[in-house]
C-alpha cells in the first residue's frame, strides 16, 4: 500500500470513529478526502477488517453490539440522514412510521415509508424495507414536526385522533416546537386543523 493510500485509509477511519458507533454513511461522506476509487478502496478494506458493515448498496454503518441483543441494525433516522446527504434530497417520515415516532402508535411497520422530493424507489437495510415515495412540494413544505404530525394523523384517521393522543403529544413535545405548528396549519387538510391547534395551544 502506498503512503497516499495509507493516508486516505487513515483519514476515512478517523472520520468514521469521530462520529461514533451507529453512524450510517455513504462514500459521498468522504468525497473531500480523495478520489472515488481511493475512498471505495478504503471502505472495502475497513469492511474486510470488520470495523464497518455494508448495509445495502452504497450504505455502511459502524455496527453497535448490544450486550444482550447482539448486533443491532441502525436507527432508520440515521439511514434517512445518510441518504439525504448523499443525494441532496429531503425525506419525511410517513404513515405508521410517523405515528410510531411520535408515540401515537406502538405498531412497528415491516415496511417503512418516507415521502421525498427525490425519486420513488426502495432501499433495503437488513430486515427493513424502506420505501421512498415522491410527493408534491406541498407535502414537503411544512416544518419537520408539522409534516410528521400531518402524516401521522392522516395514517390514524380522524376517528382515532382521541383526546388521549392529543394530551400525549402536548406532554411529549416542547411548547416551543408545538407553537410552530400554527405556521403550517394551512398546509394541513381541513379536518385536521382543529387537532393541530389543540396540540399547539400554550
């Protein structure tokens, strides 16, 4: 191995270690360190050494080992952030997954759906299938919390937006974040707006 290659290997590894266990990344996260080929070679060596794991096409992580559960799969939020960085797209949790993240549902979907302003496609990470669905600019226009609540409420349906669920949201979400919902109220369907106002009130 040349000194140059050794240097790129070292720099790639230093960046990976600085992010800590559980970080999900793509070769694009090291584009400033060297050529595409040099970065790919460095990642291949690290994978062979067992310090990183290949999750799917072009997606890697630093595996986390739980003392009881063993090797864990990465958090889906980390996978989403890696895809956003690599492709310059935005991803918005949708459906049951959005409801689950907000504590409104205990159901853990086998297929996770993200709305995106990028292309529609499917990404497989371990046992989980991540579906990216291209959507309208309107659906991507709201702030992160507003968009997630709109998608979660849409998934649950009007009859399931109970006072208990509203109370849970008011308790779990910081007041300053809840107040921001009012800025996006016009982007929500008409039937949902009263519920969002109730979540947002001081």
